[in-house]
């Protein structure tokens, strides 16, 4: 029998409590607590998908450890100043006084407080000070989003030096994987059969199980392609479609042109996202939208577009704005439609009413993508869905298709994730003077227009290419904002079937239509549909999430993520899943 309160509560709370303050525990939080006290570890890594309630778990654990006198002090380490205050507010609601204004220059905090909240940068600036504070009393160190402790060897070394003497260390992450190979302090790495070391979590609660439990929202990804024309620094004018197979340099430049406020692509996508928000607000009246921008200039330009489209003002949050935390808090409590932010709202910040997002940044790492999407999945009641608009580029489409795939931090590999390299994008965006090639012209967007490309949901793809404002686009923008995941999948399949039937009817009535035209336009869509149906059947047979099945098929058969797979790749995966179905025992790994 559990010694903790609310051990019999269901996995999803009937009503969402304020951030980190739920009085009743979800099933995964209860399970993680029981695992912690069963083993009594000094170090414990809990990996739970964004929105699942890591803060509630950590604060309940802290209360229990204080009650048992296993600790006498708490230090919370987090990525941003805003999160320091968020942690302190949540801790206060459960009776723990945390000082979020502690400065290194103070040396100590008032006796009224049971702990402090600091940033990773703050610890790195004076690790000896924090080590001294940790040594003087039995301390629980909570390392929030612990992957930040691997941001450069100096940060990792500082965290290790400061908190090596801690009585207990609790590491939390929604995304423990990183694209570099810097080890994360106090995280256990185990060598696999392939000789590669991978991080090992003590308790894991992934997006797939959380979605099945109703703890997080399902995410509908609406991808937009389009024609881009830009002028390079060398003066060459290039035209390309965003969804065409391109080199990395071309893809990064086309992507940059799409996000350029001077072009029409981003205006058309923001307008579509606002129409989607209007539809969602029919069922979720306070639903809000967030545009994640690459830089301050773009953020201000996007806010101006929102004003022109909606006739209302958007909240703009910039990383160097001293009032950023106040703006986020005010937006969270309001019913305003849109917020525009640069990066800082991509991790940890809790705005539960965010239901619609625009991924308007060129940052492409799986870590950033997962954290950004995590802003939209925090559930309040069953049936709420999240809708995220994004450029139809291979890297992002791959991330969207593999939302349910659980990852570990992998060492011993000098390789990046598939797709765009952020360094290449930064290089493409950087204006340089090169005396060897004479005077160069800056990158200049000449033209950028959007087309609706497809919807990605639960590892499957739906929809046909359509013009902005067309009935075909509206079929997907008008999906109700209150639906269960299986209802979303059913409706998407229905809309796609109707569009395919209409397209075949149009082609059949046209002059000169041939079987070759039909194949070129529909073969890959038909194959993907067949694969998605087989994956759905395998899901019902095994209980495995769709995204996990897609990832396993990719691992076994090779090739890129399903969003980028060729006809041959898809045929191979169809053959493989049919082979699995012929066996008496499921072969997909957990």
C-alpha cells in the first residue's frame, strides 16, 4: 500500500491545477515517487514529456524529503529567470518558501527561505559559492531541464563542482537527448551492445503514454510549402519550392525566404493559423496562439502582421526585455489571441491555453523542436487539441512524424541528427565580407508564397496540395478544436478520402488525362495511406503508439522519416509490417 496521498487517482486530473501545484497526483507521478522511495537513490533522473507535470512531482518529492528530514534545504536550478519565479510561485503554493531573487553577490539568503532558485548560468559564474551553500546543510538539488547542464564543458564542470556534495539530486527533463556529445552531470550512461553509451532514466513517461492517458493534447501539424525566389550574396537569383528535394544550402535559404517578413509566405501562414484559432475558440473560448520567431526584428514584424490580420494587438516577448515574465503572466491570465516570442517561451514556460502555434524559426534540432511543441500540449480537459503550423522542410517533417519516439542522450558519436545542420543555417544567415570574391550582396528575398502541403498526425500524413483560402485548405483548418485523438484521425482520413475522390473525378472529366498522370500525382499518397492503415491495425493489435511503430519500421528498413520517404521506402515498410502481421508474436520493440 502506498504511503503517499492520492495514490488511486486516475492518470488525468479532472481539472488542471495551477502549474506545479496539483494536490492529487497523476498515476505516473505516483509511480515515480514510489520508485524513488523504493530505491532511495542519491541521484534520480525523471524524464516526462512536456506538460505531464514534472514540477508537481518534484515539489511533492521535496515536501516528502523535508518531512522525513532527509534534507534541510532546496536548490532549484533552471534555464531562465522567468522559470526561477515560476518555480518559487509553485513551491509557495505547497508550503515551501523559495527565494527566486537570490544573487551570487549575496552569498546567503534570508532564514525565512527553505531554498533558492538559480539559473545554470548563475551557478557557472560562481560554482565555489554554490558548493559551499550545498555543503553547509543537507541539500536537495533539483536540476530542471537538466540537459542544459551539458551546454558547453564549462557549464557541466561548474554544475558538477557546485553540487557534487548534495545529499540528494533530482534531475528533470522532457527532452534528455542532445545533438552534441557533452555528458550531462549526474546522469548515468550505460554502454549498449553496439559499444555506444546512452543515458538511462530512472523513470520515463513519454508523449505516447501521456497522450493515451489524456494527460497531454494530441498535436495536428499543418505543413505549408510554396514557391520561393531569392537573390544570393553573389547576385544569383534562385527559384525553388520549399518541399522540393534540395541541397542543405538551398533548403536553408528557401526556409529563410519563407520566414522573411518581406515575403507573402509567412503572412499567408499566419492568416491561416488565425483562421484555425478562430475555429478552435468555438470549443475552447480562451484558446491562444504563439508564434516562435528567430529574432527580434522578425518578431516585431510578425506582431505587425497580426495587427493587420486581426485588428488586435499581439503580446511581444523578447529575451532581453526585463518585463518579459510579467508579459507572459498577463497573457496567460488573459483571453488575448496572440503572443509572439523569440525562443524564451520555447521551454518550461506554462501557458495552458496555448492551442495554436506557428513554428517561424530556422532552429531545427530535435531538442528545440520538442521543447517548442511542448508549449502547446499541456492539457486542461479531455478533447482539447493542439495545432502547429510549420514550413514543409524535411527536418521538421521528420520531427513531427516521430513525436512519440522516445530518445536518450547518446555519447560516443560525432554525428548530428538527420536533416538540416543549425550551423549551416547560421552560416547561410550570416553576412560576411570575403575579399577573395569581391563585394558580395546581402541575401535578399525576392518572392515567397505559401501553399498548403499536408497534415501530419500520429505519424501519418493527410491532405493534398492546396492554395491558401481554398476549400481544400479549409477542410483541415475547420477541424473542431475539441476532439479525442481517435476522432481526429478518423476525421483526417475522411477529409483526405473526399479530396482524393474529388481529384480523381476532376481528372477523369479532363481532356487528355492518362494513367501516368494519375500515378505521378497519387501513387505516393496512396502508398502512405496504405502504410498508415497498416500501422493503425498494428497499433490496435499491440497497443504500441503509431509514432513508435513508424520509428521501428524506419530502423528495420532504413531510409528517412516517413514524411521524407520515397515510394520505394514506403513499399519496403509496407512489406515489413505485413511480415510482422504474419507472425504469431508482435516483433515491434517497446
